[in-house]
């Protein structure tokens, strides 16, 4: 693709903090920095448009908890970690609630986690006993609540909701007051004399600190950190409008399927990557007939009350998965002044604002009580890097 001189990004020569990545984590970090220090000069550097990536292509769920973190686990250390992560995502929901939700179609509906197997049902039943604000629903009660069939029961989580993720990203960028460079792909970072230079085609910015929030695309900018995150594709579709039947977002089969109905009646369905594991690893931005058929079967088998509405749109997005399912925060060894955050494993919205606060505090040299949960120190170095589990991959 060629560009005229008028299309080159207009960038400031220097800022206090440059944020590479205009998704929800990058924009939440800019917003948190503005709250902590209104005098900061900020820039957001985005390769495409704001929310072009997974932040603008997901289902827009505000969920509690984290992948694989079980508050009802038998192991005491695992229970403690799961409760800390649950509290972290509760704090995120509170931070979202403090914004003007009308700007991004926020609705606090609660959420449903449906069990696709007896094993999952038992795990969810234990979680209901371990945390507040969660109700266990047996199969009959779940059917009455969401009109679905074929589930073994599930949880109703009182704190949770839905939003328009792309609108949220743009709203946070606006609130941050940052200079936004769109269609400005960061290609090089270099540190010299206490500053970091971010450069790409037609632009160059110097900053005292740089936050790299590109998630799945981290290995392209820092190949040495490829063991922290790998790209995994998510696919979704949206139906034509049908009669409203479902208020809450539904998350089922250990998170491998998810569904919500918008206020305009369209049903959004996503997931099924566990049925097509190898095909869904990588950066290919396209849908596949095989996985899309799996999504259509899920809708027909578990939500037959929707009938067989025509599919209005199909799309994909690239997520960044960490080895253990939790985000990773760290820094390249040779670049002082650079902070990296990646590996949100399909749960970026559930972490979003609270994670921006954590990163902003790190950048400004302030402590955060939850920083240890996400430190890259937990990823033991090895010749081939840490092994990726099959959790949500």
C-alpha cells in the first residue's frame, strides 16, 4: 500500500509516555495515566485505527474471574490466587461503572456461565459456594432463565454485563487526552540517554517511558519475547435480528463457546476453537467454513428457541494467549524505560480498566498490590521458553 505525504502520521517530537497499541489495554493505560497525573504528555501509537484488532472484534462481555482460576480449588494457594483475580476483575467492573456507560452501550445484566458437562457443573457448583454474588442454577433453573437446553446447570453472576467494545476503546482514548497516531505501525524501539524512541514509516517519537500493549503482535516487535504470548484466532458471527429472548451474556463449555443477544435482536456467537485447535493458531484474519459450522451447530443445539436466523456477518480477530492463561507484564532486558503487557487470553475486557491502572502505576514508579499476579518473573526461562498449556487454546 502506498501513501501520499498528506497521509503521514502527524506526531509530536516528544512526550512523557508513548503507548504502542490502540486497543483496550493501551487506551485504558492512557486514561489511567491521565487520572494519576493530568500534566502528562501522552501519545497512543496504533498500527491501524483505534480498536481495529481484537479489542473491537470481541463479544463485549464484562466477566469476572480469569481462565483456569478456580476459587473453589482444593489447593489453598490456588484458591488464594483465584480469589485475588476475582477481586481484580470486580475492581475492573467498578471502574467501568464509573464511566458514562451511554458512550459505549453499557448494560449491567449479570452473566451466565453454563456447564457443558457434569465435570464442569461440579466445578461451577464449588465456585458458587466459594465467592459472593454468584448463584448456582440446576439444569431446570438454567433452562428457565435463558431458554437453553443441553446444559448441566450453571452460574448466574450478579456482577457482569455487556458493552460495545470498540466504542469503549475510543471513549477511553478521548478521555485520556492523548495525541492519537492512527495508521502508524511501530517498527523500531531504541533507548538512548534516558529516552526511548518509537519509530515507523513517516514518524518518530521520543518518550521517557513506552508501554507496549500490542498483545498477540508482541513477537513481531520483540521476537525475543515470543515465549510470552502466541497468536490465537477467534471467530464469531452475528445473525439477523430475532425476537428478544436473552438478557444475559452466556459463556459455556469452559469458555470455549459464548453468546449474547444485542438490544437490536441480533445474536452474536463465538468460540469453538477447541474443536479446530491447529487451524486457529496464527495471524490469519479470516473465517473458516469448518469452525463457522461448529458455531451454527452450537446455536441450533443449545438455543433452538432462536430458530434458524440468517447469518448477517462473520468475522475473526487475533488474540494473544500466555503460557498459563494470565496476562504477562515485564520489560525487554535491553530497553530501559519500556514496559510490555500481553497475553490477555481472550479476557481483555474483564481486565481492561483495572489493568490500565496497574500499568500506569508501574510506569510512574508507584506500587500496585496486584502486580505480582502478572509479573513475567513467573515464566521460568528455558531453552525453548515456557510450555503453553491447552487452557483455552
